[in-house]
C-alpha cells in the first residue's frame, strides 16, 4: 500500500510575528514541507489572527506550499481571497460547513487542494461520504484556537478509521494532525496512519529548526515502518 510521504508543516502561529518573513524563510530552509497558516476569526474560535494580506506576505517569503487552516465561520465567502493570496491547500472545518461537499468542490475549482478539518469532538463519520472529494483530512488533536496545548490521544481512533477508508477509496489522501505534536506524540500519530504533521511550539521554541524538523521526520518514519 503506497501512502503519501511524511510531511512536516511548521505552524507559524508559534513564530515571532514581528519577524514573520524571516521565520517563514528559516523553517523553509530548515526542511519544512508545507507552511501551516492558522486563520482565526474570533467567532468560530476565541482567538483572532490573520487574513489574506498576511497570507500573501507569507507566500512571498517561501517557495513551500501554504497549508491554510481556516478556523472561521462561513468559509465559503472568503475561500477565493485565500486562494488568490497564495493558499495551495485550504482546510475548512466541517463544523462550519453545512454543504461540505460543495465547499470542497469550490476549493478544487479554484485550483487548490481541498482539506476537511475535524474538531476533537467531531466523529470520523462527518467525513465518511467525502473521502473521494477531499485531497486532505485534518484531525485536530487540540481544541482549535491556541498553540501550546496538550495532545488529546482519543483522536487517534479517528485517524485509524479515516486511513482505512482512504486505503480503500482514495489512497493518495493526505491525513494530517494538528495540536500538541512533538517528539513525545508524533510516533503515535504516525502509527495510526497520519502522514502530515503540524507542529508549532515544538519547532519554534527550538534554536535549531533544521535539527528538530529532521528529528520529527525520522521519528514519524520510524513509527510507520
Ligand atoms: C491550533 C492551531 C495549531 C497550532 C498548533 O488552533 O490550529 O496549528 O498552531 O500549535 P502547537 O503545535 O503548539 O500545538
Ligand atoms: Zn492549525
């Protein structure tokens, strides 16, 4: 069974926003596969972060694909703005999408990869009917809104379930996890079938970005082999 490669996606939420372009360039040079960008609206989640102009500035600072995680209500209204700003992959929370199949189609029609995101308390069944219509599924392993929270291990059963559906129906599906990922947790997620790993605090708190990215990648590869 050939599954997608391991991807390490540093979350810029944990970076120094005062030196954002420098931080993005540094993790890109250090071996990041994707740059994970957290967009929060202060409604769907309690925190408020950035919008399209900052996404556009991040895009100018790197050649790596931008993995844009929309934690916003009614995402269908602003998806075109995020794709125009340079999002290569767009994640929408299923909790915000009554017409999930349509919204994933909208992202693909705009030329980006479509990702459906599940909060910790949302069951895997919420994406069962869109496995073929998504390029990526993101499982939240913390309640979204803030970096630096503790990993919720109960979400790993969802990873196993979704990976099993994908093996049958869409083997190229990227299965991503976000929240509390670091050296202590990445192996469990990789063993459960996750291939793409968002890490904020675990990467940006280190001085040597290349060393931590390499260690995370090796640990994930070891756990899934
Ligand atoms: C949380 C965000 C995450 C966050 C992860 O709402 O979606 O991407 O930056 O941070 P860490 O890796 O510190 O848990
Ligand atoms: Zn995120």
